[in-house]
């Protein structure tokens, strides 16, 4: 018989930017769910520089739900940094990350916890469909996962978001990673540990619109690729070598043709096309190299990932920490 482990403490980490309308809907459901599952829990809401009524709403909610911890960052640092801040503050034996907009159904936490109790260290939710998204986003996502997959044996699970449950050992491993660029999907995959997906269909965002507009998503994808792959750099060297070889052979061909047949050199159109083409390839290559240099620059500056403006609420007491 397999002995199941029982979670004593749970932390729920929620990064949020301007979620004043969603929070009063989320909290009661979440608290009711967690009460059924564990003896003690904390809900860490990381305010990623909200400019709406979020701080006030949280202050009110904290009267009703003492388990709620409010961590206000000094400005908007982006979801990845906010998530890191929340994970760093969490003390639970298991930690759940979820969005504030009710796209991640709290009901799923029970299934996740059940899977954890059988010995898995990480259970991540994978969206079953992308039918709710426009085709351009679907194509883009598909290309992104294909590009990502070529990275040195690392498999970033397709369509897995940040909605997941982790054991303390996974959180500690994540926090020990020194890098500044926190592409969480990649880091979750990188740390490994026995993990399994569960499938769900995300609900519609309750209030407001997604903060990840196409331009921001593209930026996000490029950050992920530069943080986890090096093949674009190798591809460029290869491309350079092949083009150099081709042009050298063509050069030889023209010289011999001229020597044997005495052809006059013609072809301004071909020349200008080739020159422009290679100027384009050069610029593109420089751009790709530049992306990598920029991410190295961000790392060496070694600035903190986020700054906390203030913290309200106790959360789990340190003595509730598992031994
Ligand atoms: N979010 C954040 N900082 C940001 C952008 C988003 O903390 O700069 C939060 C947001 O409040 C939500 C979660 O990240 O809780 C997911 O964002 P959103 O719903 O806009 O994205 P999508 O669901 O489309 O991926
Ligand atoms: Mg959302």
C-alpha cells in the first residue's frame, strides 16, 4: 500500500495588476476551497504596481480573511517578478500559483493536492483548448513551443501556464536559481522533479482584459528564447558559413567564365539584390546577437528582481513551517 502524505500548510501565491473587481469574487471561493483541504493556509497577493482600487479592496478583504497577505511591489515589475516575490514570501509545505482573474478554477487545487499526496512534487495545469484565442495567437504560440523545444534537452510543457502546485523542495530550488530573467515556464521545467500535468479548460476572464497584448507576448517569447536557447546563435554561424561558401564558389565560377569565354561583367540588378539581401541578413543577425547581449547585460547589472513597498498580514507563522 502506498502511504499518502498529508499537507499541513499551504501557500497560495497570486500576482495581480489592477484586479480590484476580480478579487472580491475570487477570495471567498478560494478561501472556502482551501479550508476544506488543509489545516492552515495563507494567500499571498502580490500587487504588481496596481493603479486602481486594488490596495483598498485588499485592505477590506483582509478584515474578513486574516489568512490574506498583501505584498505591494514598489511599481509594476511584470508577472514573472511578482510571482517570484510571492514564492519567496511563501512558507507553506505546498505552494499553489494562480491568476487573480478566475481563469484558473480554485476547484482544481483539490485534484492537484491529491496528486501531490501520492508523491508528485509538481502538478501543473495544462489548458485543453485554445479555441477561445484568435488564430494568430494560436499560430504564434505553436511556433514558440517548437522553437523552445530545441533547447538542450529541456522540455517546456506545451500550454502549461503558471497555474500549478509545488512542493516546498521545488520552491526552494526555484529560489536558489540566481538569474535575473525569470521566465517561469522555463524555470519550472528546468528544475525538474517528478511532475505531471492535469487538464482543464480555462474560464473567461471575469472582469477586465488580458494584460498580455500581442507586442508584450512577443517580447515575453523573445525573453524566454534568449534565456533558454543558444541555437539561434549557432544557426547564424552556420548560415554565415554556408553563404560564404556559396558566394566563394560563385566568384570562382564567374572568374573562370570570364577567362574562358571573355564575358564582360554584367548584372547591376543581381548585384544590388544580393547586396541588399546580405545587408538584411547582417542586420538580422546583429539583432539576434543583440538580444543575447541585452540579456547578459540585464544579468550582470545584478539589480534586485523586485522591490517591496509594504507588506500587510502575517501569513503562516514560521513555527508552522514543516521541519
Ligand atoms: N499580472 C501581473 N503583472 C503584470 C501583468 C499581469 O501581476 O504586469 C497578473 C494579472 O493580474 C493576472 C495574471 O498576471 O492575475 C495573468 O494576467 P492576464 O490575465 O492579464 O493574462 P492572461 O490570462 O491573458 O495570460
Ligand atoms: Mg487571465
